[in-house]
């Protein structure tokens, strides 16, 4: 009787399901959270403003969701706003929309986590823990929530109006005048007096109308109400005996020119009022500060700090160790061990193919299961092998290019052209997966390569290296994404440099690898 392959077992089917569910960060995925570096979570819940940088799928949303859960258990007011919903919105409507969602989020939190008793397990079970502090005063929480809803309604009414539209109001004033006359007569002595009389009345009425014209400016409305919104958060700080946290996820979806305006407004509301900002975004798709009079946004180091979640291939051992923990958490939940499903070398190839990005690591793993299962019994065995990973990674090109078009928008054409040049150089001239870039290139040229790194089409492997016959010159080393030279794009005798090995440094320091 033919023995069933492990890849056809119920345990592996469960593994595929869990991976597929985990490719998007959700509140339910908090229980499986793995901290990318020691202290990262503590910084994410600290009393400080933070920009949280990371490529798509690097764990920004997972970190913010985990911080949201932990702060809720501690009954710290939070609101979580997914900014992808406002892609394409223009300023000031985009700021109005984010404010509306923010006030709605805090009002909802006040009506649930703020006052839910600790024994309400149906509510607290979703956070995997019971609250550590007693509930808030219900009447005060409801009163603040009502005021937040009122501000939300006012903003929503303004959102649906045209900006800088001319408004005309009219008012009427009515005047009424009356004249009265009276005729009287007396009969008799001092003890008996009768009075007979008649009254005559006339009236006149006049009406005047006044009209007033003004321009309804949304930006001026927002500026005029900053003090009102600050008061709301000061009340929240008093109610909660602590601070509130606003999580803005995926800022890069907003127009780049609008990003510093949004950051600036919330920074002004929060400063000194117990509101801390945690903003997830992609570094080279974001503008967080514009120097001017006055400056707009938040300056890193002065107004806001940064948390970098990018575990790149440059720190291969750290990245490999982190992804190893991620993998073990999934296979362990299915009653499996890594060696049950991965052949020798397959894990390293998964790390390489993912570029260190968690979501890509899991996605390629899931595809590799399907590839290995479909090929059936062969000389490569019944487990996932290196070639299975290569084939699975090759199918990722289309989705990454689609994300490039969606994320880069008006700059996508220039980035695609740069990526095509890099691919042609690596495959036709260098004949290797690694290429070098002169660190003294103009910023505009380096910026395109850095954006391709953020889009996971190119991966940094060394920030500063030299070339043997180019003394005094410094280069940055990058790897072309594995999807460009595997599967249908596989190139015979193409050199895959295992740059993470101690003996591989000389393989990188070659003149033929210099792209720019």
C-alpha cells in the first residue's frame, strides 16, 4: 500500500489555511505575534510619537494590532485607523475623513472597552487577557463619547460640502407699531362712580431683509477647531488617568504632498494633551516633514521617533532567526516540525526568496507546498525542496509588479524602467544575482533604487563594500529579487551568490557587478 505523503496530510492542509489567513494582519492574528526585535513592542506602546517604517508585509500592521490589543487590556484609550480607505482623497477632505474615523474609533472604544466589566468574557476573550485596570466612570465615558460623536457629525456634514463655496444667508426683521386711545365718563358723587369708555387702536407693520455672503473654507474650519479637539483629549486623559493612542496604519496610501499636513494636524492636537501617534508607513513612499515658515509635519529626532521593522538580507542571521520563530509557531500549531515538511536547504532558500519580508516568506511557503505536492514522488523526495521554492517564488513577479503600479502611482513608469535596466544588467552582463551601486550617486538615482527595495523587487545585502580594483570607492550591494531568475525566467549557469556566508565577501567585490 502506497504511503501517504506528509504534504497530503490534514496537518499540512491546516498549515496552508493558517498561512493564508495570516497573510493579512487582523485582530485575531495577535495571538501568533512574534516580536521582530527585542524591545520593539515596548516602544510601540510607549509615551512617544513614532513613525514605524517597513516594507509591505514586514509586520507594521501586526505590530500596531498587537500594541492596540495590549493597550486595550490596560484600558488605555485607542483608535485604529486604516488609511488605505482614503487613497486618492485630496486635502483637506482626507484630513476630515481621518478625523471622522478617529473620533468614531475613540467613541466606540469608550462605549466598549472603557466600561466593560472584567467578567465579561465574551468581550475580553478576543484580547486573550482580562483587563488590568478597573472600568471607567460610565456616565463620564458616555458624555465624552457623545461629544466625540457630535464633533464627528459636524465634520461629516462639512465633508460633503464643496470647499470654498460661496454661501449666502438671509434674515428678516419685522417691526410692528400700535396706537391706542381711550374715552371715559363719570357719573355720581364720590361714593358711587361709573366709568364708560371706548378704545380705539391702529397698527402698522414693516419688514426688512438682510443678506450676508461668505466663503465656507474647510481648512479654516479645521484650524479654528484645534483647541476644541485638544480639550476632548484632555478630558479623555483625565477620565482614563493616563494617555490615549492613535494608530494610523499605511500612511503611504495618502498623497505624498498631503502626508505632512495630516501628521502636522494630529501632532498639534496631541502635543501636551495625552495623545500619542503611532504611524505605520513605507520609508521611501513617505514625506513626514517639510521645512518652511512655518514648518509642516513632524521632524524625526525632535518631534517624532522612528521604529524600523525592516529585517533585511543584510543582517541575514537576525532575519533568518526571526523567520525561523515565525515558521515554528505555524508548524507547531499544526502538530508538525520543520523537518517534516522542508528538505535540506529549503529554509535558507525561503529566506532568500522572501527578502526577509514575513508575508512573502509565508506566501512563498504556501505556494511551495502546492508545487511540491503537484510534482508528486520524484528524485527530489516528498518534502519541499530548494527547486520547489524557486518555482513558487517565480510566480510572485506579477503580484509585486501590480503592487508597484498601485503604490507608486504617477512614479511607477520611471520605477519600472529602472527595474528593467537592473534586471537586464544582472542577467545579461553580470550574470549574477548581486549588483553594486556607487554610494556617491546623485540622490535622485539612489532614490529610485531605494524605492525598488521598499517595493521588494530589489533587496539590500550590504550597505558598504569595496571593489578590489577601485580603491577609495564605496559601494552598496543589492540582490535582484529571486522571482526574476527562477521558474519560467530561469537562466542557465546564472550565479547565485550566497552573500551571507563568511567566505562570500570576495565574490561580491568584483568590478563586473558594478551597475552604477
